[in-house]
């Protein structure tokens, strides 16, 4: 935290300098989980937040709506715009971006976090499931990126972040449809970074080194607290990316822990879900590796 001292009479008043004051972040899948965590982290640092997700009514199995996250943002004294949007629907995406520009006049950060999961071999993957993961993951990310890009290029500043892994062809077996969709998001990051390299708009990808505590890991029974980290590690990594001048840091596919270590972070115990256990590294093949 940085403090700015201002003399006022006989005393010095200190105000926190927030890194993203005046910035606007459009975050998909922000009603819960990683998206919500990034939204609140950005709000704490001064950003106004567009909560773009499908859920508007509470669901006991999947708590959180666009309105609950928006209320949390507003409790941090930042502006929030909850917009119901299915990222597979390009018209809905376009409408959400128009609503954002009408309300805030700019979009500085896009986090493509909305995601669909399906982990089965090719022979056990119905085309409807293939279409869903492709539609939500890669098509949705492409649509959102395409819609926000003109505003970012016009203002000469922008960060686009894909929540997707480095491309690892050896890890696709057993979940080919999901791998195609997530690797596709990463390819958008690499390709767009080259396309707008001279326009001060960055596009990067970010993925966790470990399993992250979320309703996905809980509902799919992917381990337990001993092997999970809190989503805060992804939020901390994302904020460090967004704090860079876009032209200086683009076209990367990052692993959260490795990136944070390169930034000088050494204490990862605070991200443990179980304070007594350091989670193992997990590749995109979801097999545990010695950490």
C-alpha cells in the first residue's frame, strides 16, 4: 500500500493511492469464484467494475449473482454495473459493451474468465458438449475481446486477460474438447498481442499452478482443501499484470506462481486453503506434480 501525505493545517493527512483509480474493468463470469475475486481486488485498488455474467437469481448450489458481486463492489465505494450476458451470444456481448461505454465512457481492462467445463475423451463427448465448451470458452472470449478492442485502441490503453493455460499438446488427451477451447483462448492472446503491439493494448493469458478453490473444484470433487489454493493468488497476479504499461508486457501465457516469483513474491503460504498443507503443482493434465 502506498500512502500520499497532504498537509492540512498542523497535521498530515494520508490517503491511499489506488493503482487503478479511474479505470474500468469488464469481467466475465464475475458472479462468483475467480471472477468475483479479481473484481473485488480491482475495486479495492480503485477500479469501477462491470459484473458480466449469466446468473441473476440465487442458486443454492452455485451461490452468487451479478447483483451480489455488484453490491460488494459498491460497498468498497466503487461504481458497479451488473449486466446479464451469455458470452456465446454476440448480440448480448455487444449490448453489454455499449452499456458499459454509456455508463463509464471507457473500458480499460477485460478479463475473459467465463468458462465451461467438460473433461471426457473424444468418444464420450457429444457434439452438444463440444459446442458448449467452444462457445463459452474460445468463442465467448473472442466475442468479448472483439467488442472491447475498439474502445481500448481509441484511448491508447488497455489490458485483456485470458484465464487460460500455456499451450501444452501433451495434456489434451482425455479432454480434447476442453483443451481445444482453452488453448484457443491462449492463441487469441498470442495473436492479438502481435496485431496490436504498437497500440499500447496488451493481451496475456494466466493460469494457476495448483487447483483453485471454487465451486468447480468443489462440485466436480477435484481434491480437497489440502490441494487447493485460494483464488486470491490469481487476483494478485492479475493486478500485477494490469499495473504494467500495456506495451511493455504483452503476448505472455503465464502461470500464477511462476509469474509472482519473478515479481519477487516468496510467501505462498497465505494462499493455502489448508494452512498446514502446501498444494502440489498441477499441470493442465490435472496430474499432481511434486512441488
